[in-house]
C-alpha cells in the first residue's frame, strides 16, 4: 500500500516537483552527452580488439563498428560497461534431456558434487546441445567430458584479449584486470578511466529458456502482443561466460524491446526512470563500481510497470518517481530483487550487505522528505568526469555527479 501522495511525508509539493524535474532533465541531457563520447571511444577499441581476437581464434566473432546502434555494449554505470562478444560455431540449440551435476578443475579433474543445483540464472552447457557445432568446441582447452566450461572459455579468451592489446598497440590505453574469473579491462578515455567486462556470449535466437516462465498469468504489462513479439524466435536469449562452472542466462535483447516503446500510451515511465537513475548516481549510490547498477534499476522499473500497467498510473511525474523509489528501497532494504524473467533468481544475492544498507539508509531519508532532497539537487547541480576524480564548483557538497547514456532506441548502445 502506497502512502498518500498528498501528505507532507512521502510527497513533493508541486513547485518543488516541477523544479526538480526540470533540473534532472538538464542533468540527464548533460549525462547523455558525456557518455556518448565515452561510448564512441569504447566502441572503437572494442572493434579493434575483437577483430584481432577473431583473427586469432575462429570461435569468437568480431563486434562491428556501428554509427547508430551497437547492441553488444551495455552501460551498467557511467564508468562500467558490459560488452558481449558472440561466439561462432554453435547453432541449433536444444534443451538438455538429462541433468547431471559436474564440477571440474581447469585441468579436468572431477570435483565432489555440491549439495545444490545451479542458481536460477545459471546452467551447464554441452556441445551436443547444438545441432551444428565446430570441432574446435570439442577441444580440451574449452571442453571437459563434452561440457563447454565457462572458466576454460574465459581462460582462453583472456589470453586472446592480452594478445590483441599488444597486437593493436593499445598497451598504453587498455589493461587487463585480474580481480575475478571474468575478463575485465580498464580503459583510459577522454572523460576518465572506465571498466569494461568482455563476456563471451552464446546467442540462442531460436528458443526461449524454460527457466523463464513468462509472461505471467493475468499480467497486464506488457501487452499480450508485445509479449508475443519478445518470445518469438527473433529474440530468444543468450548464455554468458562470467562464472567458473555455469553459463549465465541473459535476456538483454528482450529487455531492450520492453524499453523501446515504454511510453507508447503517453505515460512518463522513461522520465521517472531517468530521474531515479540520476538520483542513484548522484546521491544514493555514487562511485566507480556501484553496488546498484542500471540493470537493477531497470528491473525495478519492469516490476513496477507490471504492478501499475495503466497509463493513468504514469501521468504525474512525482508520483511515478516516488513509486519507483519505494520499490527500490524495499528491494535494497530486504536485499532481494527478483530477475524479471527468472523469478527464482535474486539479483542482489552477491552484493555487499554493508553497501546495500548504506543505499537503503539514503533512500529512506529521501522518502521521508523528498522535497528537501529535491531542493538540494535543484539548487546544487553539477557534473564531474566519469572517473570521479574531481568535483566542480556548484555541485552538492559531498556528492559526486556522473555522466552516462539515456535509454532510447536510437542510441548507439544500450543502458541496462
């Protein structure tokens, strides 16, 4: 049950709300300009690296340079990007008929079976699940007993990235990080340093994962026509190599379709989302590696749209923003955010509890008196570079301001 929006607590006065929306829109416009430049630089480097990688190993595809749209680049935060690198030679996906638990060392030795199955967004992958497969996927550098093991794929891919950086003469601009099993690189841009995760991706455009029973019964958002459009073979899902044993289910293309015509009924969902994202980056969760990313906010948006599917629910900006902020606060406070398509997966499961508690505290203060926070942001507006290295005069004391890309179907990349 939402608290009354007309009361002093948990509401915005009309004048404050109008000023707040105007201020945030200015910041969103500046944010778009800043990150557009960063994305342009990232895309050029990714093109050169993946082209070289593809030349070295046929199993990985090059990501072409695009002047209009690049669906392989996702903005998680102003200084944090996810780049999916499609693999080649795996086609005609079929669900596995028999389930067996298998865990190995990178050398191929079998490990004792754990007491639990893979989590909701995780699954094993066998070469034989593909009707057509290149013989290279049977090689022991990526496969163990017929399983394509993500850790081995990442081990091969990391070496290819390192070689490509040298071959492309990018050593002074790009460096490989060694903080996790996933392949992360740090890149210097004109706006500061950014971090990019390069994730090998198995695209499965001809099926919808059985782990994602969607749309849900009696759901009124999105429309049945749009839901059918998402589930037809033209979109499907993907599997990303980001962990040791399991491939991670990804629905980036389906999520983009949901975002494309978010306000086709004339609502203000997109503006509310942009405001929520700006407040998150400026006030509630700033930093180079935020515990809450744009993908978390997008998931909050989807769940809220499903709960409030009608145009009348999204006519007033201040009401829509507070509705999203309350949902985000609840999820962060409870440390639980369901994936929109795979409901038994908690997107906050591996987040640092202390960082989540800090975000929940700031959100709680905002919800108690949103008018105060709005006035502060309205009269103290500013931006810094994406690396967070300096603060400009006129910005909020103690706060850091970021620049990044707005979600639109016409942008050169996608924001999760």
